[in-house]
C-alpha cells in the first residue's frame, strides 16, 4: 500500500512505513533517535566488542581472557574518556599488552565514529553497572594537597609502581605491566576506583593484583591521589580559607592550646611541658618562634596531620580527628597572635662569618648510605641553576621553605630555627660545609635527619635538590 503526498507542486510517492517514520519523528524525535542509537550500540557491543570482551558472568583471571572484562564497564569509566578511547584518541592502556604473557606489544583496538562511540558509551552506562559499586564515602571537595602527598607515598610504599606507570618530572616511571595510571583522574569514576581499591581481586582474581592492608584513611589518600593524576590544575581544598578561619578567635584558641599543646610545649610555649623530658627531639619552643610568619598551609598541616606529615618528628600527634574545625582555626589564630619571635638580624647584608660558637657546628646527622656519599652534583653552577635554587630555598620548597629554619642569610637563624634543638645547620660555616659531600646533602634533604628538626623533602624532584645544593654552597664562599 502506498500513499501520495505533494510538496511544492512535485508529486512524490512515499511508502506507508516511511510516512509513519516521519510522523513519529515529528512527534517523538528524541525517543526515536535514542532507540536507533541503542539498537546500533547493541549491535556493535554484541557483534564486535564481545569477540574480545566479556559483558556477563563471574570475574575470571586475566590469563583466561582475551581482553578486560566489561560487565562493569558502565560504572568504571568516565563517559568523556570512554568516547575518546573508542574514537582512537587515547593511547594504549597496557604498554606491553593486556595479555603480556602472549604478546609484548600494545593491543590495537577498533576505532568507532564519534556517533557510534557516543551511542556505545550511553549503552554501557545503561546496561553494564555493578551492584557492588555503590556511592563511595570519599568527598573530594575537601581533599587537600597534603592528602594527595600521603597518597603518593602509599602508592610507592605498597609497590604500586611495580606494575603501573605514572609520570614524574616529565618521565614515565614504574613497571609497564598493568594499566598506566598517569591519566587515571580523567579515566575512572571515583565510585569504581574506591570499590576496586578495597579488593582488586574481586574484579581480577589471580591476575597478579595486590591486596594492600590499608586503613580507611589510607584508601582515601591513595584513591584521592589517583583521581588527581592527569587532571590539569586540580583544585585542592584549602581549609585555611574556610569560614571557620574567618571567624577564628585567639582567645578561644588559648584554651585549646592549654588542653592539647601545653603537655609538651609548656604553658608559655617554652618547650617545658611534662612530656618534654622524655622526648627526642625536644618539642619546639614556640616562645622563640615567629609563628605569625609561617605559611598558612604549614601550620595547619603540622597540627592537623602531625609532625610526620611535614617530615618532622612523629612525636607531634596528628590532631585533625581530635580537634574540631573551629577549634583548629582558633588555635592557629592563637599561635599567630602570641608567638612572634623571629630571625636574628644579620649585622650586614650579604654573606658573613658565623657568630662565635656557631662554627664549626657539632653534627648529629647520620652518614648517608654509601651509594649516596660519593654522588657529585650533576648540574653546573650556572647563574640560572643557582637562581632556581635560591627561589626554592627562600620561598618555594615544600613543606616549608628552607629559609624558615636556616635563615635568609643561611646562618641557621630563621624564624623557626630559634625554637629547635639542635639548631639548624649554619651554611655560612665553611669549616663545617667543606666536610659535607654533595651526596650527603642530597640524602639529608630527601630523607630528613632523625633526632633533629630537619624535615624530609620527598616531594622535591632530584633536579630541584641539586639546584638547592648549588645555592646552599654559595653561603660558605
């Protein structure tokens, strides 16, 4: 049966089925296109994708599969990444191939058109969920840069780099065995990554996946860290910019200090609390420190996450789960308004001889392992390298600029140094500095010095450490 319609005087014959299609298209355009897309996606998934991937059944070892299981693919990947992957705009996930026991070459994946990829991504979101993957308890809106640093440490501590690659200092590092992770923050959903971290064996049993003994906080740190990788200009939470700090009251903070801090630091911040006699290193003497000059993030981190979080003594507890947010803000306001000691002013600008008694200094730092002791600085003492080292020393080194302890003049009399026992190293003392090798300095900067106030700067890149050493050497010339 056919019907006849007329358009602009021209007679055209259209079959009844086509007429009905047009009719429904005008009435339900979105639904019709969605149905067509779903049918197209289903044909691609069942006809092409399923030749390698499984979309149902129980998890199996990768050594029994051709390609990764995707029965949970709709909740595992961020849609935007999945579309880029299906259209061939992402590099291979497995540097040596998924089945590296069969072939050591990256797998070649079929490439779809943009329309097909969008349809398949939508189809997977609708059909391939996993009831085990639920809303996770991690709130990344309050995830801090310090927590990301903890996650990076856990990543290395639990040997994740043995199988997965990330990018450090512009280079890919880690074993190219499993999926690369340097873009994980753009690839995986937070819910799936959290559930996977709880027990990878639930998804890839007997495939070489490692089950780490992590606390709830540990899972938060490493999952949060992985969700930052590859994300340009990731926006970290900065607690010191919240409403609690805008309402901070130093008077209330004094009461908080009395309850929690005086037991070690003493009632007047002189480091003479009842616990001080048994501690090594001794508690910081706040009364001699210019805490009002300290960066906001440093004071918050050392109190909230503890001394070990900034490479200092683990005797300083992490008070974050104990002291409520407003009390924390009040406490920091009290510290800033009460303790304003400072760096001893140099008699004259520029390099100078050390004060009597400061040179030579007795050394308490342990000798570096032999593999470090013989290292020579690979960088030349160019003005550019020294300038970069100066910027790190005076302002940019994290968790705290070197000048805060060692002083702007390098004489060991910085704003924090006056409250530390033993005193920070005096870099102007050539009698001491001439006996310290480049390798020893590199090791101490990277790992800190037990029994002293010298923190570990694990986050500094090797090249940055060498530049720092070039600048530090200038003080004793």
